[in-house]
C-alpha cells in the first residue's frame, strides 16, 4: 500500500470517528446512547458540556490529522501522533481502567446513572462498571487511529512523506 493510500484510509477512518462521535453527543440513539440521562445529570450545564466535548475532540482530531498526514515535518507528525495518543489514553482512563480494576462507589453510581440503560456487550467483572457498546466502539476507533498514525511514522521514517 502506498503512503498516499495509507493517508486516504487513515483520513477516512478519522472522518468516521468524527461523524460517530458527534452523532453520539447530539443524536438520541437510545438505548445505544442515553442523552436524556446526560441532560438530567448535567442540567443547566448540559449544552456547554456537549459543546465543550464536541469542540475539544473535533479540534484535537482535525489538528492531529493535519499534523500526521498533511505535513512533511517529522516533528509535527510526532505532535499529531501524540494528540491521538492523548485521546486514546483519555478513553482508556475513563472506560477501560475502571472496567478492569474497579471504581469508587461514587464513580459506579455516576456510571450507572449515565450509562445504566445503554447496550453493553462485554461481560461484567465483579461490580466494575462495564463500558457500553458506544464507548467500546469509540475506544476501538481511537486505538485504530493511534496505531495507524504510529505505523505511518514507522513506514515513513527514512523517506519523505
């Protein structure tokens, strides 16, 4: 596969992630997501929370995409890769670490309130919060994008991008 095709594939995957993420935050797909539970929890801050989450993720993804796949400067490509890595680590910390190692009573209560009625496909581990299907897919997309950016760095190490 040529570098041009790798770039196209990666940018398509990032586009899918952007559409998916924005859809999760703004379109009621219950029981896949539970926007009503989020609105009840955040109250007056709901709109600001949704806008903030959307803007942060979209800006980081677009900036990372530009830096990794559109620049030819190695240092900027690394910065873009690190931006993707930060998004992946945020996802791992929020969804997967509590699933594997457990969470506080307060975190469990919050998870149940926000995601208790959403679809899950993973088995429960003791009383740990189980990531819902929406966040499982989101984590997988972040992982694929980060791996793709890392492979792009490796493949283009000794040649011009």
